[in-house]
C-alpha cells in the first residue's frame, strides 16, 4: 500500500500550491515517481544518549541524499527509545490495574523536555521544511501541551514551521488530483491515499502539473465541473473534477446532482489536457473529451485560454438543476412557505417547465424557470391549501424539464419547523406536548420544541429496547481516576495463557458451525483475553489409542501476521511443531493426529486482533504423527466430516470421548510496576468518558443552536453556537440527571477530556432535565433558561428563525441526527461534539409561534 500526503503549513507559513508529500520510501522509487516531498518519520532519540551520534549521522546522510535530488522533507517526530515512566509503553489497564496489552502511551519523562527541544533544533535543517509531532502521545492534555510548547520554542527563529498531520485513507488513485486541489482550497492539514502502483504515477502527475503553483480560486462556483485554478499568466494549471461528491461524499453544499454518462467536450486550443495519471489526452475530431465523474484531470497552458476553454465547453449527461429545499418555518394554513434554492449547474443558460408537489398540500409555484449559466435563485412555494400531515412529513417532488438540456428530479421529505409557545412541566411525560409539531428522525425518534418567557423546552421520545444505566456526573468527575495508579501490573505476555468466550448466539451464516442438534448454527468462539496474546487447550489421549483432533478457526477480523498453532508435548516438555495461519477464508480446520499429553497453543502476533477457536472435533486415528494439514473446504459443515467420537462446539454442547481429557489452562503471571514518585501520572489507564455521549457511546441526547452565519460551499466550518448534552447520571455517581454545556460563545474548543481546562463547559445549574425509560421507550425532556442561550433569545425576540438540531446517542448502536442527508445540510464534523465525529451541519431553520 502507498500513502500520499498533502501538508498545509500552519503557524502563518504559506502553502505553495498542492505540493505532494508521501511517506518515505526507497529513494529510487521517489525519483521515479517524480515526488517533490516526503514525510520522514524519526524517533526522538535523546541528545545525551549513546545512540544519538549514530542516529544523527544516519539522518544527515538520508537528508543530504534527498536534498541532492530536490526532495523536501516534512519531519514527523514520534516517541522512541527515550526514557519513560515504567520503562515501557503504557496501554490501558483493566479494573484491577492489569495492563491489557498493546502499545499504549510512549510519552517520555518530563525531565527530558529540554533535551527534546535540543533534538528538534538539531534536526530542523535543510531540506526539512516543516516539523510535526506524531506517534502515540496518549498523555493528559497538560503533558501534551507542555511538549507542544517545547516544540514551538525549539523551532522559533529557524524558519521551519510546525505542521499538523492527519491521515485520511482513500482507495482510488484517480481521485488524487481532485483531493489535492480540494486540500489546497480548504487548507486541510494532511491528505493520505492508500492505493496500488498506479498511485505512483498519480503522485508524479500532481507534482509535475501542479507542483508549487499557488492556488487561486474555484472557477464557475455553483456548477459542474469543479474547476480549481493554480498559477497565473502563461504558466497555469486547472484541475477539473466532474463529480467531487464521489471523492468526498456528503461534504459539499453542491451535491445530489444527477449524472449519467456525463461528459465535458473541450474545443482543442493552445493548451494540453492530461488524465489523473499524467498521460496526455488525445484530440479527437477537434475536441478533448473528459468524463465527468470522480476522476481528476489537468489542463495546462495560459490561464485566460484555459478559462475560456472550460467556459465554452459542451456538457452532456448532467441534470441541469440542483435543488436545496428549506423547510417551512410556519404552520400550514397561516403564512407557511417553502423555499427552494435552484441552481443551474451547467455552463450555459437553461429554461424549461417547473413542477412542484408537496404531499397532500396545494401549492403555488412558478411553472416556468430560466436561469443563466451557473445562476442560483431562491423560489418561494406558497402553501394555499390541502391536508395537514399529522406526522409533519410532506414528500416533496420537484421536476424541471429543460428540453434538450435534460430533466432534473429532486425528492425529499419536508417538515414544518415550528417552535410552539407554551410552558412545559419537565417530568418525562409528554402530555404537555399534545398538538406540538413533531420532528422525526426516521422511525423510532421524535423531537418536540417549545418556549415561554423563561425557558426553551425540548423533548425527545426514543424507541430503545435496552435500558442504559447512565453515565458520570461530569461536574464531579474524578479526573485522576482515568490515569495510571501508583502501582500497576503487567502480565508476562510470553507465558500468559487466558481465553475468553465470545458467544453471539444463533446464526444463519454458513461459516459458523452447525449446532449439534442440527437446528441452526452457532456464532461462538474462544479468543485470547485482551491482556495476553494466547490461549491453549490441554489434551490427554491414551498412547495406545490416538485420535484425530480437528480445531475449527472461524473467519473474522484477522491481522496480516496471522496466528500460530503451537504443539507442545507436556510429558517430555518439548515443543513439537508450529504452524502459521494467516488466511482464514471461509474458516479453516487445523487437523492433528495426537496421543499422550499435549498442549495446542493459539497465539496472535499483534494486539489489534485475536487468536480464535470455534470448535474441537474428535475422530479415530491409526497413528499420532502430529500436524496433518489445513482443511479450507468444509467450513461450517462439520457433520459427516468430523466429530464421530466427540465434539465441542463453542456456544453449544460438549461431548468428549470417554478416555480423553480436555482442559483449558489459565496462566497469568504478573509483575508489579511502580510509577516514579516525582513524576505526575499522566498516562491514561482507560478510555476517557466524555459528556457528549458518543465517545464512548451511552444513551443521551444532544441539542444544538446556530444563531447566524452562512455556510461555505465546502470544507468544515463552525455551524453551532450553543450545544448541550442531556445526560442521565448513573446511580454509582449519585443518580439523577445533568445538563452539560458543551459549547457557548467564549468556551474553550475541544472535548472535555480529563484534566483539560474545559473553560466555559460545565453543568447548567438552573436547567431542568427529566430522563424516563418505560418499556421500550425513553424520554428526555429539558428546560434551558434563556440566560444560558442569549443569542437564541435575541432571535426569538426579533421573530427571526434559529437553526436547530438534535442528536440521539445510544450505548450499543450508532447515533442518529435530525439533519442527516437533508439537501440543506452536509457532513460537518464541527456541528456536534465529540470533536471530529461524523456529524451533519446545523442548517435547518425553525420559526417561532407568536402570541
């Protein structure tokens, strides 16, 4: 696999065009690909250590070789062999303080921070153009900020800026050009692509055809294709992408455009066109044809000629109209109106007939529409009669017939977004909400909004069969409980053996074993426990009566390193055989012929996956040679193939041969480790619990308000001004409820991590919240005082709409949000906490009922 990065320089440094940086690989490969920059990862090696001189000599030699070939370097520094607490990485612990395995926090001792700064100053030299901090710094915010401060001070005056690297994985080399252009336009810090050998050529194409040319602008904003300009005058490049929504799904305001075999035909002129791999596109019949899909193309030449060529090109196969539909903000029958933002996505004028249908309502809308090239216009659809929908759902259908320019059809369920004026008793009952228009999220979730002179009210009714126990009371959270204790324990991984059951019950998947009674299949297996890498099975089989023993390893998530099956003679105390199993396919039987006292150990080679075993089957054998082979054909169909003398299907019954003993040993040898007394315990012992409710997940509701500002066409943006989490507090933490302020003007950005300042975040003392779970329904009902949301109150007083959204989180399944897949919204991580999650922009407007 291959990784490509586009690095945007922070701290005020300028970004030169769409320069491509890749993870370092052999120098010959970099030169052949034409790559102009690499991200080189180095481990922090203390300047005072005996290994530093050799490290620095090797680094200098490598940097010199890159510089001689004109390749720039972004240096990513990760924790290395520097002394650290416990003299080892610190993974999460279980409830008893035992390490669970994995790499964990590798942050070095604070006493080395001065040495770290000296290390940074020594490596900040040409051809290093930027430095980034990477690796697993799973330390508290105080420790991370201290390291970042030393890093910033170390590069001060060197001209080498600090950058931030984020890796995003993509699988299509044809998207490289579009992703590079979008990164330059939106200032994404890092873009990472995983692909095959074709990516090498795509990287070279971006470097050769865009390179250092400065990003200019997006041409023809409001239509397709997407055209990004780089450079000026006679040395310019346009990057052309037909359907950018395929490259970054859901992230664009301009999306949902229908395309079928879409093409762009350019008249040949004083310029050249290249595909995503840098191959020049031939002129045929005086034209250059580009497919308008997710593939990127390059146009090279004088900027004026390039712009004219795209402006005058012929577009075919693209529906002429994009529709953004905005909900009604007043009840049907009063003064309700639906707004349609209609955009001509073509580079030529279009005209035709317009038809609008809205459920059972009678509407008045223009029947003819004419738009200039790339023109956008707001059309008001008046509600003049018809049947009110009790579920507040109105199926919209917009049809635009533009003759030779084609047809555009848009369908979406619209609502009346209306905040009722009434007082609500916050008791977890919904009687006070009778007559209030519902806001549904699919099936199973309904929200209601109201207000009076003192409060904004909200209630959510959620179908949920599982009853959550609640979460922390975050106002009294014991932050120190999330970090390492003075004494922890480590299991001897080499000798540790410990299995756990993973029983998921009945299954219809043919890779799972048949239940012994033949009535369905069983999804069950043993795995190594998280604090060890192995488990074992001890067998005692008479020496004069050997058995064939088949171990079934079911398919599932499995590391590339695979797992080992180790055969050990317990009587002679010698290892007999080891087999590596890396591919599971549809399930594998490891078949042995055994006698005597033996142990079969199932050992994983990494912490990211588990060794596994789904069943054991006994049959007669004439001899005991040990390992026989792997059976990859039988899968879950073990009847008539194995188990004539006995079987153990994990999750079902066990039938042992009468003269065979089977046991599962547990070997857990632990050593105590003491944290240095003079060092603050900064490594996390477990995953932080955040008040937002979705990282990690627990049952709650989030509400969010957007009091102003227009959304840009692409990229993440701030679309929420006030945000609250409505949490049930577990009995362990005192019970009751807590309304937690996640965001308000002036609050510190970021999640409320343990030991973070969280300035501005906190419990809303004057709010009222009831959370009731009865049967299969849970209800969250809240009153937020106006003093907590003054920006919302100002809009209410002025009679201006407010943008509002809510999100429902679950302990055992994915979250759901009001704005998902609406045409007026798009994916935007900044809409809700936790930071960086999969959220939808807060762009649905709500009106206010007046007295």
